[in-house]
């Protein structure tokens, strides 16, 4: 129920939502877990942390009634938030995210919503850049398996167009739960370029 309520709340905020895969029940054979993800994909690279349908970009909706109906049909489903439309997400290791938050606090910079993913990564929600004219200025995690990272900053991913994130309170294939450190508060999302320097410094410091 908590996931269904969260999905409806995200939609009411205008955030595009789609139905996510989810950890299946404990189907076991000779004492071993057979499946880590409801998609039944052999060797699923992101169990429970991807859209259920390959048509997720078309299906994503911010209509609360539509989203509520999806979770009536699939109450066990996770919530996927589609990036690059209303918001982008800067994604760093959780330790770097904590360090970046400390840097921002000392600099009086407002971070906006921040979540910790089930994969123990910090997700910073920022105003979207959409599809910038200068492709060299921005990069996108085109997600179908493991997302790409910015090669110049170890561990930093940028989710914008053609990407998504697993939203709190969803659980991944290891039953680990995403949660908010700083939940959305209705204020405008911060500029990603303003936060990028803090996150890059934190990533470099963590790598060092």
C-alpha cells in the first residue's frame, strides 16, 4: 500500500511515473532462490529496479487516476520515476552524497530532494535540462542495464532523457528499500549545474 500511495503522490506532483519490476515471492528449488526479479529475465542486471514494460517511455504518466489504477492491478509493483521531463537526477555513491551535502551546507547551497537508492547511491533531484542543444554539455544514462558514468568524475551518473530511477519506498531484488533523506517539499528544484561542482568534488574526495 505504501508504494501505491507514493506513486499517486508523485503523479500528483507532476512527476512522470511508470510501473516497475519487483522482487518476486520466495520461489525456491532445493533451497535456492530461483528468481530475483519479476521480469523473469535470465541474469537481470537490475533486479526489481527497472520498468516492467519495454514501452515505459510511452506509458509513463503523471495522471493520478491512471497511476492509481496501475497499482490496483499490480499492488506489488515498484515505482519508477522517469527523468528528463520534469526533473533530472544526479546519482553518486551514498558516501559521496553525504560528503556533498556537508559541502553544500557549509556553502549555504540548497540541495533539493535527495534519496538513497536501494543500491546505496544518493539521488539528487534537480531541474531538468531536457534535450540541450550542446550534447557535449550534458550526458544521459541510457538505461536498459548498467548505466554509463561520466568518465571524468568517478562514480557520477546523470539521469536525464531516456533514463529513470527507482523511487522510494521501492525495494530491489535484494529486498533493500529506497528512502528519502530530504523528501520533496514543493519548492522549485535546484539547478543541476550548481550542484554538479559539489558532487564532483565529493566523488573525487571519496575516490582519493
